[in-house]
């Protein structure tokens, strides 16, 4: 048929059709809403199918997102073919923020979003009414400057979007690489990819393009990286190898390699390299010198155990053993393992430490990092037992907000530096930030010490680089007695009071010592050293906004390990987090807080007697870069 006739028949047919689609356009996109008759459900809900055609050239399409909207399925069609499918909370009633979809790879091609949006009974609207349609925009540059009052200064955060576990960290050529579970299209968990940042000093982080994106095997869940110094995989000496979980209907383990220091990865075509019959994830691997083999630990999540594999080349793995059934905290699921050897401070002894993150079932509910100390012979991990013949449960952090912690591979000077995700699955998706969610903990160095109970424990202290961001002390107080009436000490006025507080105190074993962070809105976080119980606790019940989750207001408490009534602490405050470290690292407590305005005062007092402060300093923290 002649083209002209065909076109005119088509336009007559279109005019005669009932309103099958509605057309709506702004300058940047053309939106078509398709009819709903075929996809209506019994309860009246239906799936609205709409098409968004990118009508203007540019580098990025901004997706209008509403944090609490339903998830829409978005197929990105490039010249009619599906390039990717993403899940986006497209705005229904108001736009909270705009997330960029990178159009640069599609230059000169037709890009259409084929969108399926649920219209359920509680939020049913006419398709044309959704807040998103008019707000799609094409831009050449993304403005990701911070708009959040709670964004920390010296902790790593993604520029925008949701972040959970740290992944695949390695050190190479003077750079600390940090990948993270990232949703580039919203601030709740979805579209899991590996975001990428790196730093030369563990403080100033540079943001890099996305490193691994969902593929045909699913989303890119957690995993690890190692450097192939001896070219055992045959992909080049010093290639960076990543092994991670591909998560779709099943969870399987996949392999990728990088020859540009982790900037881009080539995904192995014959993935998966490990498939088990139950939910297993978060492979963590390293080269084991004594056996000359690679070792990989995999969380057998629902069975609360870790599977240990070995391999000559990182692609072919043999199951050697499993560890953990019936041991330690057994609730929830076991996730994100890590296994490494460390010297015991002050001895010639070396021990292995196995980290088994778990969620829920953490010490104070939700997520937590437990670990075991023991021996590893290249096949089996054998845990130490206590005086009662039991395998003790140990915790790496006594707050609620340190999860999925794992360490850097190939760190210099035999350092065992690790970092955690500073949140908790109980409320991570509800905390009062939107542009980004959430931050990492401070990077910390792990060492081992033997306590008087005969057991070996892990000590953690902020990485030494963190000392370099101290400014000149704004407060320096020495030798004073404290009683019930609090002594008020100002926190730095500038820079939202971001600081490190260093305090040495002596309870003379006859009082509790209370350190309280306060602001003029009545928000307060109360920290109490109790020498009789040998505990240090952090109470955030009145710390600020706690309303977003019943699980957030909490008191968490750490054993102090001391017996002489004296305690030295380093306390880091960074807008929405408080991290307390024993000065020797014997305990750490990580706590999120959301005060209405920054804390401005530290109130120091003693209860049930008189206490003594030997030394108290407040160091403002600023970043020079
Ligand atoms: C831990 C975890 C991992 C998983 C990832 C998915 O927080 O559940 O087990 O790989 O998050 O984002």
C-alpha cells in the first residue's frame, strides 16, 4: 500500500478510536498513556502502562521520584530494544528529587521509557494526574550538590541515592577503593549496583562512575575484590578480580575482572562460578599463602553458616567445609563474611578472625557484626572456646548502626582496615534524609588483644588518617572534679559542631560519669560510664527526630573491659552520627542521631558520687580539600 494512504488510514483510525492514549508533552519528553482495559485486576487496581519518549538531545534524563511512592517498572528502550529494566518510585503526588538516567551511551538513538505503574486502590489516580509526567527533564549536567542538613562531613556518602553494604574494597597504588551497594535511581533499596569511590587518605573521597550494573543474572549484590598478583586467573598480573552475588530468582556467585584498577569491570561470560541450592551470598575471598590457594567464604544465609571454598584460579571452586551451624547469634540471616589472620597484641601468636554479619538478631535488634576468633588451616575454621567449653559470641560494635563491615584487601603495612554501613535494616529506608541514604562508618583498624578472661577479642580504632583532620583544640581542660551539677563545655560553633572529643576520666570506682550532648531544642544524647557494671552506654531516646521508626529510640551498652574505674574515650560527632571508641579500641559504639539543630554543648557530670576528669579536649574537624 502506498505510504501516504497508509498514513491517512492510520490517522483516521486513530481519530475514531476511543481515548486509547492521552498525549502529554513538555519540551523534553512526550508522554503517552496507554489504555488500561487489558491489565485491570479484580479488586479494581490496574497497571498503568505509559510511554515516555525522550524528545530532546542531552546527556541525562532526570527521573522524578517520590520516596514513598509505589515502585514502577521502567524498561529503557533504545531504538526499540530493551537496554535495561529499572525499578523507580516515580512520583505520584509530589516530586521529592530527580535522579539522572545516563543517556550518553544512547547518543543519536531513540530512547523510550516503557513504564508499568501500579494503580492500587489506596492510591488510584488518573494516569495524567501523576506528579512525575511534567517533571521529566533532559539536562547536560547533573547538579548533585548537597541539599541535606544531616549529610556528614568526614564520612563517606554517595552523592545521591540509596547505599547499603560496603563491597569489594582493595588498596592499590596508593588508593583505597570502596564500592558499595547502590541504587542510582532512588533513595530506597533497589537496582543494586556497585557504586565506586576512592581515596588516598580515607577521608576525602572521590566519586567514580558506576562499576557494576545489574545484568541478565540479576542485581549485583555484595562481594569482594582481590588483586591477582601472580596472574592465577590468566587475566593479567595485578588484575583486580571481583566476585559478587548475582541476585535474581536465585542467588549465584559471579566473576568479573578489571585491568584499569577497578574503574571498569569485564563480566565473565560463563557466570555463575558458584551456584548452591539455597540462598547463599556475599563471597569474600583472599589468597592463602600456606596452601597456595584462593579461599572464598560464602554466607549460607538461611542456614546461619559460612561455606568455605578453595580454588587455584578464582573460577573453579571446591567446597572444603562449613562453619557456624548452631554457633553464635543464630537469628535472622548470616551475611557478609570476612576471614583474615592477625597477630595478638604483645605476643608472637597469630589468630584468625571470622566476621559473620547477621540481620536481624544483632545485639540491640536488627543488624549487627558478630565475629569468631580461632584457627584456619586452609580448609576448616576452628573457633576458640571459653572456660565453659562454649564458643563465645563476640561483637565488633555495640551500637545499632554498624553493619556489613568487611575489610580492605591488600592494605599496606599489614593493616587490617575495615568499614561498615552506618545504619540498620530496621529503619535504614526511613531515616530523615532523601537525596542520599546512608553513610559509612569511619574506617577502622582491627587488632587483637587477650583479655583477663583468657579470651581474644578484636579492638577497633579509627584509622590513623583520621588524626590528620583535627584542627587546633577549641577546648582543652585538665584536672577537674565533677559532681551532680553538670559542667557545660561548648562544642565548636562553626561547622555545625563537627568535632572529636577526647576525654580521660576517673570514676575512683565510686560514681557514674555522664557525658551529655545537648542543643537548645532540648535534644540530648546521654552517655554514661558505669564502673560498677563495667559498661558504657549511649542513650539516644531523646536525641532529636526518633519518630520515623519504633526501633530507633534505643539505649545500647558496651563492656568497657577495664577494672580500675578509669576510662579514656574518643568521640566523633559528624552531624548525624556519634561514634565512641575506647582509647585502646576495646569497644566501639556507633549511633545515628538526628538532632533538630546540631548539638552545641557537652554537659559533664557525675552521679552517685564525685568523679574526676584528667583531660578533656575538643578538636573541631574540617576538611582541607
Ligand atoms: C546485607 C545484604 C547482603 C546482600 C546485600 C543486598 O546488608 O543483605 O547480604 O548482598 O545486602 O543489597
